[in-house]
C-alpha cells in the first residue's frame, strides 16, 4: 500500500485550495484529488489518435447523401 504524503497534501489543500483544516479533514481522498485537478479529465487526443478515430467513424459512409 502506498503511503500518503500528508505534508504535501495538507499544503495543497490548505494553501493552494484555501481550505480550513476542518474542511480538509472532512474530504475523502477522491474528493481532494478531484479538487486538485488530478484524474479529472482525459488527456487531449494526439493527432494519431484523432486520425484513428476519424478512420473508425467517418463523417459519411458514402451510401447516404450526407
């Protein structure tokens, strides 16, 4: 099991997010992670991924008048 870096988490929560100690300690690790912007979003597509997606799902199939 990975140990938490409590000093770093406390600095992030209480300094960066301006949480009061009671607010910080009331959060779950998942809530704190979300508030810090970690794991909140998927990374942007690369050009290669976009091209693969475009090939897999073309705008028109050629069998319709799109």
